[in-house]
C-alpha cells in the first residue's frame, strides 16, 4: 500500500480524513454505478442490492466505487451468474457480512480512538490524532486482516460442526434444543442517569468483556450484548448453570460493577441471522426480571436436568405469573462446594 501525504491538509497535522480513508482502502472512489455495471456485466439492480446489503446508501450518479469495490462486487455476482447461489441467498449472505463488519468496525474504531488519545496525551504520538491514527493503522491493519479471515474460518468450521451434530437428530437444522441464559445488570437504567458517559462506557465494556470470557471459557456462545445484558446459549443445562454461577460470582464480587441476576430456560429455539428465537429466549428474559440480585433462577426443564447431577442445589420458589407464560414455578439454583455433594435447599 502506498501512502501519499495530502498537501492541502490544514493546521500542524500533515494528514486529513481523506488521507486516513486512503490509508485504509488504498485508493479513493473513482467509478460510478453505471461504470461498475458496464465493467463486470451485472445488472444495475443486483449491483445496488449488493451495495445496500453491505450497508452503504445508494450511490446516485457520483463516483462512489473503487477498483477494489468493483472486484468484490464482481466476485459475489459471479456466484449468481454461475448458478452456485441464487440471488436471495447471495443477498442474505452479503447482508450478514455487511452487518457484522459494520458493528466490528464501530467497535474497533472506538477502541483505537481510546488508544490514540492515550498515545497523544502521553507524548508518544505523532503530534496530531490523525497522524497518530495513520501510524497505528499501518502497524495493526495487516495482522488484524489476517486474524479476521482466520477467525471467520474457525467460526465457520465450528458452526458447520454444530449443524452436522444436529443433523443426526433433527430434520430441521434451523432449530435446536439449548439452554438460554440472560445475564442482566441490576438497576442499570437508574444507574445510567446518575453517572457520566465515560464511566458508563467503562461499566458496559467491563460487564460485556467479563461475561464474554466466562461464557466462551465454559463452551457457551454469546448471541448478543445489549449494553446492560448478555444473551447466551449452551448445549446443555449444566454448562449454562456453570456459566451463570461464574457470571454471578465474578460480576457480583466486583465493586466496580453493579450487581447482576441471571435467568435460564431450556427448550427448542430457532437459529436465524446469528440470533435465537423462541419461548426459551422470552422465558429466560422474564425469569431474569424476577431474580434477586446476584442470584440464578431457571425454569422447570433446567432444574429437572440438574436434580440428577451432584454438586448443585435446586429450590422451588413461589409461583409467579409471567406475561406470556401464565403461572409458573421458578427455581433457584446454585453450585455447591465439592465436599458437600448434592443437596436441596
């Protein structure tokens, strides 16, 4: 990648926003949508749909595409032309990439902005945030591009493996039986109105980071984070309970974070667009809302699976009416010290 400093930049910095974008992309936009269509022979409609699926607005008649954009769109459109994929499948896959990359980019830019600011304040930067950003990008871009592709391949292999395992048991590979967990910070709305945005961001990031590490360490999967809550799944109730107890143990014991409560529910869910849907998802959320602080509660199915396993205490709570589920009996669950064995409490 060749970088040329823009002489028109103002102030002490030798770089501007266009330089930063060029450092990332390697080139600027030079092609209109009609030129892109003419070059790779696809329809304007397909080109526009792919571009929107990536998360970008309609370009109009102005140059909006680079040569790299042309190559990327051409490669994807050839899947349709060859018959390897139909149009709708191609659009869905493209939208998945665009949505995931948009969120990833926002996350990475926020993280790098903090790093650049720290470098500048400590005197280790280049003298301006833009120049320092370019230096950081030059150092980090290639390693993280490689990591991105490798992580995608690893996650794809793991996802295919899960589908293969389900195929022997379930004719509908879009559904599976899992234990769903919601971990939710206590009184977060009230807390967020009384502290600064910077402190709030630190709390949210700390909560999500700790939960993510604990969930994946036990073999669960983070489905999504919602600031003050984390939705996860595990392929069996025991793993989900272990994760929930880990979250309560770590978050609840951290004086820098609010208390937490966790709800668990087991059943069949639909896996779609990287998310999960179904009654267990809604039930886990409802249970979280009635759990005491730093406690784990679950539904009957999850509790029943634990009763035959040593090392867990399960206790039926007072019946509650939950919206959409009627009157149910929630169960409190906790891990026991290894020496105590199994008991009821």
